[in-house]
């Protein structure tokens, strides 16, 4: 698990590592970035329930939650409803508090992949909140972000880079980033899986 402060000396290795993963990357170039001040690559042991200090793994509907997975030594977060029985599954994976008060033109990026997703209702979304209290996802105000995410039209198990997502509307405060996956364990059209990796929050100038 990566912590909030990343030394400059690690920058080259960090973003070289961002180009490798448990699945193939597509040809979308990563945005030009500076030294990230928050990063999470989910490099933890595999487990049925992902548990990282400071992160919230919350089932809004159904019982499925995000899991920690690894492939060829690379860790990632995964939401997979296949084999479940719930008619509806909605799972949130929410970051710890991220202080962007000192960031200059702050942005964030991540990678996502899917497999077996065949419907637009089986989806991954990303949100930002400035009032999340760290425990109750349902009472927070969440702003949906314009991010490129894996969906039914992307190639299975191929990472899609989210692009440089603008955080300037939230600059000067504390934020949480939330990944929300929606699926079903009983509807085979909605039992695809999503993977998330390489979350980086950084100043772009």
C-alpha cells in the first residue's frame, strides 16, 4: 500500500510501473504528470474483502464488496458479482481523505478494466466528495467525475486510462474519491467484473 507522501526520486519508477499491470494496457497515453501527492496501487495480498487502512469498502446494495486481487505480482481492486445471488449489487470503494489545499491545478488519474460486461447498466463510476465523514457513504454529497472507464465496449481485461480528471473545483479542501460499481449476481447480463488500479492525485503545474 502506498502512502500519501511520495519522494521525487521514486517518480520515474512509479510511472513506469503505472504502465504495467495484471492485464494488458491499451494504447491510450497517460497524461503528463508531476510528482503525485497521493497514490494507491493496491499492492496488497489477495483477499475476498479488500481492507486497506483509511479506505471504505461499502456495499450499498447486496452483499458483494470489493476484493483485493493479484496477477503476476501486481495488485488491483476488483468488484465481481459473478456467482452471487443478489438481484442488485452496488459497491463503493472510497479513498482516505486527500488534502489538495496545497496542490496547484490538482488532477487525478487511474486505470480500469472489465470482463464479461455486456450492459450499460453493469457499470463503473467515479465520484468526489468534500463532505464524506469517513464512515457513511449514503449521507455524503458525491459529484460524478468525467472519467474514461472500462465498459461493455472496451476489450476484456485490457486497462483503460481514465485521463487527467480535473480537481480544481475542489481545490483548497479535503476530498475523498469514490469508485462505485453496479451489477447483479442473479441477472447474467449484469454479472461482469471491474478492476481498478493506479490511482494518482497530483499537481499538474
